[in-house]
């Protein structure tokens, strides 16, 4: 189709793609700050998880075989993640059943990083398939309402990075530190809520490695402690313990947003213009601007309000000329 043959909608779509290419970027440093698997680590799982195989030691479902498929599917959606993984390995029929359920198919295609993280941190027994799928289909952070490109693992909650680092509901504390302050509270937490086992990694963009595994618990869960009259207020106990961004990041991972209506999958994009603004005038407000992620539609709404992004776009002559961008954005925040 020639340019003069484009209708307005097609032209606007092409212009939007060019604007996104020139003025947005992917924050690679966020990937380094949360639970992340090595590249290629999921290749085998992607080809086998929640998908039928050609061979199996057993091919039947036993008494479950008598159930209508609709009822069996409903039961499978009530499983926790670990039970679903075990059922997937039970037989060829089990794999075929799991693989034919849309929710399982979506999770296999788009949530392997989270499935791996939940399994490695010891939270798979405490995570329902339906909750994980619901998080995949949720676009916005449950705390602040901005685009959420992450999952807070203990509560299977969609969130943004700023809230991971600061929201009270996402506070993570060392189990051993809590034990020193209140053995009774620590014992109750261990019995009532899952203990998170951290995964070795960097959890920062400065390449520092945290090689040992730590036992962690959710501060939000600690506040639910049914204390007796002689017990210290759990808020006072938590107030004595450090609030570490690194520990918070050990309980979070990237989770793309899947738009069920369009089939689009989005990790979230950032604005080069906001980085330019921060380099020109470093302030808390400009830093917060720089840290935000957007969906593609959300970014286009932001673009028309961002002076620096519009100036960058203008300098590209409609996307036809290469522009000079900040080193930060060129490196994806690394």
C-alpha cells in the first residue's frame, strides 16, 4: 500500500509504532533486580509443561476418567501450582487434560518465569492456578494503579517496581532476624504462612551476587498475628527490623500482561523523554517519572503530555532521522 493510499487509522497506527520506536525503551535493569532465571533455562519446560507427550508409563485417569470434561477442567483450575505440576506428570491423559484447558495453555506460554520462581522459592504449594492466571490477565498495579510489570510472589499480586520497593503490603523480612526479636511471632508465621526460600542472584544492577539462600517471610502476614495480651504489637516488632529493597526484590519476578481481548503480550515500556528530563533536573518528581512503566496505549497517552519525548520525536523528523538518546536508555538502564 502506498503512503497516499493509507486511511487515517492505518496512518495513525504506523505513526504510533514509529513514536514508540523512537521515544520508548525496555528497562533491562529491572530484570536484574528481581528473581530471574538464566537465558534458555525454560526451553525444556516450555516444550513439556502442561502439554501432552507421545509416551507415558500410564495413559489413564482412573476414576477421574468418568467425569465430564467441563467438570474435570473446573477441578484442575482449583489446584495449587505444585499439585498441577504433579498431576501433569501423572499420565498422558492427565497431560492432555491439562494442556487442553485455556488457562494452563496461557500460563505455559507466558508465565514460565513465575512458575519457576514460585517453585524454587517454595511457594508453589500456596499458589492457586486460578490466582496466577488472574494476575497474568491483570494490567495495573493493585497498589497505585500504574502499569504493573511484576508479580509479588507471596500474594500472587500484580504490581509495579516502585511499589515492590516501598509499599507496606510488599515488605519482606528475614525470618532469622524476626526470630531474634520475637520467637513466638516467628513460630506462628512459620506454621501459618509459607516461608520464602530466596534464590541466589544479583538483585541489583551493580552485579553484586547474593549466593546464599535465605529464609524470608511477608511483613503483611506478620501483621495478622493473633497476639495475646502479653505479646508485643507486631508493628512494633517490625519497626525494629530493617526494610530492605533487596529482600523485597527476592520475592518478586517479571510477569507480562496478557490482553485476553487482543492477544497482545506486554512487559511494559519506559519513556526516553523522562530520562532526559531527569538528567536536566534531578528531582524526586522526575525520578518517579523515569521509573514508570507503560502499556503501549498508556505510553501513547503519556507521550502527548511529555515535552521531552515530543522534542525527541520532532528531532527524528517523523522517525526518519537517527536521534541521540541518553546513554542510560541506550543501555536499557544498565
